[in-house]
C-alpha cells in the first residue's frame, strides 16, 4: 500500500466545517468573528509516551486526548487537528485500530482532521490541535492571585501507578491494574470542564508532567506560591476508592509521589477565588467531572506541602523532564 | 540541561504579533477579519528527509522551508508556526545551529514561533505552519481548466542530482555538487511568488515528491490531463546553466528523471490561462523568481510527455512515495 492509499483508507474523511480539508497543500480554517484560535502541538514517541504493547485504538485516542487537554486548559472549544505520522511499516491492523480510536475521540468532540503528513521512520505521532475561544476569554497560567483555592479535576496518580506496575516496582491486584492502565493509556481530556470554567477559574494548566510541576507553571507565571494538602491529592487517586485497594498496602510515600508528581494525568489544575466555590461546583456538575480542593495560593513564592493534619512534608517531588 | 532550559535557551522568543506566544498550554492566534487561516504540517525524519551529515543550520532552514512552501502553494502569507522536536540527545552545538537556521528563515518571512513540544527520541522534526489568506482567495489544486499553460518556478532536479551524487550513482564536478547540494539542503520556499500569483494562477501545488507526481494532484483535482515538454523541464535544472555542466556528460534519461520526478524541489507548479502570460511574467518579476512554461493542460485525462521536437517520450517516472 502506498502513501496516498494509506491516507485514503485510514485517514481521509470529507471536511464538514473547514472551508478546505485534507488533500490540498494547506487546510483552511475560518474562526468565527471575535474568536481567537487556540493552538497546541504534542509529539508522542514510542518508549517515552507509550509502550510498544499499547492497544493501537487506545494510542489513537491518547494522541488526540493529550492535545485536547491543552485546549481544555485554555477553555477553548475543539475545532480541528492535523496529524503527522512516522511509521516503521504499513501495518493495516495497527492503522485500523489507531484511526478508529483517534476518530472516536475526535467525533466525540466534533473536532475534524484537516491535514497532515505521513512518512516512514521510527513510530512518532505529532498532532496539532485548533480550538476556538472568544478574544480575551482564554484561561491562562498567569491569572492566579494569592489567597485563592487550588483545585484539581478528576483523578491523579493512576497512570503512574500503572507505569510502576509495568516496571515491576509495585504490584496491584489485576482489576485495579486494568483500571489504572486504562487511565494511563486512555486519558479523558477535560474539555467540557475547561469550557465551563471560563470566567470562573483565574488560571489553569493541564497536568501532563506531574501535578506539582504543572502547578508550578501557574505559580511562576502568576508570581505567587502555594500550600498543598498532599493527602487531599492522594484521595484523588482513582483506584484508591476501590475496596481492594487497601489490600495492595502501598506505602504513603508511593501514593504521594503518584498523586503529586506522577505525570500523564491530563487533568486540569486551576485556581479560583473562595467566593467562586459554588460556581466551580456548578461547572463541575455541568461537566459531570469531579473536582477536589487541594490547597490555597499564597503570597510567598514556593510550594509548601502539608499532610492532612497540616504538618509539613519533607519528601521531594520532581516533575517529569524529558531531558533531565 | 533540562527540557525547559533547552526551550528557554534555543527557542523562546517574545511573541510579537500573536496575542499569546509560547509558554502557556496553547498559543492564541487572531486572524484579521475576513481572513482564513491556511494550515500545513510536515514531519522530517533522519535518513528519509535529510542525511545525518547535514549542517544543522541548513536543517533548521529546511524544516521550516518545506512548510512555507505549502503556504506558498496556497498563496498564503506566513504568520506563525509550532515546532515539535524529538531529540536523541541534547547537543548544544546542534541546537544552536538548528535554531539559527530556523529563525533566520522565520524572520525573513516574519513568521513567529508560537509553541510546540520537545521530547527525547529518534530525531524527528514536525512543524505546523499558519498563514493568512483572504476568504476565497487561496490557490487550490482544483481550479485548473483544459487549454491553460503549465508553469514551474525556479529550478528543478538539483536536489535529486545531489542525492544521486551522495548515493554514488553519478558524479558531479565539486562546484556543481556544492551548488546542487545547497538546493537539496536549503530550498527556497516561493512565498512571494505564491502570493503574487493569487488571482492569476488557476491552480497551484508545491513540488515535494517530484514534479509530475505533484502536477498529477492538480490534474486529478481539476479532472483534466496535460502535455509536458520534458526538455523544457530539463532546462530548469539549476546546475545545467553552469559552463562545467556539459563536462559531467550526464545521460538525458537521468536529467529527465531528476527534473520530472526528482523530488525535494519545493518549487511551485501552477496553471494559468494563456491570456495571463504577461501577468505571470509580472508576478515572477515582482517576486524575483524565474518561471518556465513547460506544457499545457488538456481535456483528456492522463499525462503525455514529449521532447523538444514534440515526439512522445516513453520513459516512465514515478513520484516519491514513502511507503511504495
């Protein structure tokens, strides 16, 4: 199968909304009047962002999900994406699975593939996503003020628990491992929540490299600090609510590591004034997404970690760095 | 050096025109009222699109040039780009060269880097470029009519000559090899010409996989055929005008192969009615770019190749396919 057949069979679909979709030199996008276009690119590499054993449908889902998560963190509504794909071989069953997972998520968010590139080479997936946000309404990292609440959406740490189980550094009951693995391989971008938080959250970021590290981007951009309740973050671990979880008897240090700096969560961390608590709760209900309050912003720079009793925690947490 | 230091040292520059540049979850772009955004993505892989020996500054130039060439083929004015980069190691001298070559071309076209991604992995460069074009004014592949002129910009075939010299299948005098190699490693995107051809050309495509193959996209999209003067295309080989070229005594079959299906040219092939010849010449002068008339479109589908005397040529030419 040649390059153009491959594109035609697995990736070509008629453009619905874009003035010009795949198949010309460029795609054409026309944002509505008064709208800005939010743009983000993520590149996924085998062995770094996914294991070679991953189900291709889950990988197709994840490749787009991590990009939609960036739109969510800006409060932007997904419009379109481009896909550049480097493939070692033409494996039709892989392509069928990958494109099925990719388009299932794309269709769920009404986000259309408008162009891209395919080449032969080590497996690499690069998606650039486009969303729409009214001028001036995007959620930024720089809008937080001291004395605000710090919230996190959904669950934290499950992806890292699954990764550590894959690495053999810990062991999980089979059902919990499957649950955690699904969170690692098939994250849920919080697009609806991000959209609902426009005008409510003062700042937002998506959690990809680890919660504390990503929160750090808000703190630096907003020139403030924070106090985080590590044990409130640990309660966000999805599998921790399972009755079988206690039997795994994982040390609290491991749980804190996974929740606070696990990485690959694709949740939102955001700040909002205390006066907006009911509005945040309403936004969360409207998006059918749980949110948990895990700390407060403070005037003094830096991050202060405390346990459920307010006692300082000295354990160190590094966020993920591809080159560290 | 960590990931964020790497970005800060080599790629972070203040946003000039975009409402929000690198450093948040998304970049924000605001096309002017009435403008559409033209978008294109290209992925470059070592060993497929460039040799490991390439000068990193030339590679930085080329990675953006191949994307700008897609904007040129639409007649769009460059605005911004994202860069996703997978690097096997942090090689500071490579990064310094790559970013210098990249930004030199970006600055020449007033095209700003607004975001991206960096990761560790096999060397892979994925750029997504954004340009602006008035609604309805983009040059498409589908606008050609039978009986029009077929034109090509600049030079054809030099990149392929250099590649074949690298492969050892032919030999070129050193000065000619250097000239051809520069065309392969440092192509000139025809942005100014593409812009000048809006309203004049009926269809356009950029030449990346080989001229005949890329012209084929216009023919299929426009449901027409063409007659091409292969020897007129051969006169477009840049090094063929050098006095030392005759000494290389390359067979005409090789020259035709390089000119007609060489690939990596990043020139424009475009169609225009015969009544627009003076307008085409004027656009070419205004863009300081040579153009050569190499054939005519015809009602009958398919491609008919003739020599300078009008006799049919039976040599077959395949365009480049990453998976063929």
